[in-house]
C-alpha cells in the first residue's frame, strides 16, 4: 500500500504534467481504445503512464534520467517494476518532441494494435 505522501505527490503530478508528458497524452495516449492511467503509484514509485490491461508502463525521460545517478535509480526502479510483472517503455523528451509518430507506432506495436 503506497504511503499518503506518494499518493498526494502523484495527484499533484497529474495536474502538473511536463509539456512532453502532456504532448504524449493529449496527442496520442488519450485516444487509445484502452485505459491509460496518468502518474500511477506502483509500490513506492510513481510511473508516468500505465496501461493496466497490457501491464505496460510508459516513461517520458528528461535529462536527469541520463546522469549517472539517474541511470542507477532507473535501473533499481525498473528491476522492481519488472519483478512485479510490468514492461517498461522509455522515451526521451527529444523522442516526444521530434518523433511523436514513431513513439506512437512503438506503443501501438507493444500493445499489438499495429
């Protein structure tokens, strides 16, 4: 069961999506024929997007994810989420801003909708 602080933070993050998260959600994810949860708490982690029916987590990564510390944290986090049965798809802010169609195709492919 997630703690109240994590749940509260997730609610705040849903209201304050980054422009790249918003672009992916408004420009593609919200139109999918499956449920897409935003800023979903799983264990002690908050994932950007979750498609529960496919157990697919979609992460939109800013520059902090590419530092040594960020990469280490993501490895630990991903190991936990994968052990819980989730698949993780990561896209950089650059992917979202310059290749949204390619990102959308990749997600559709992962969902078996392409």
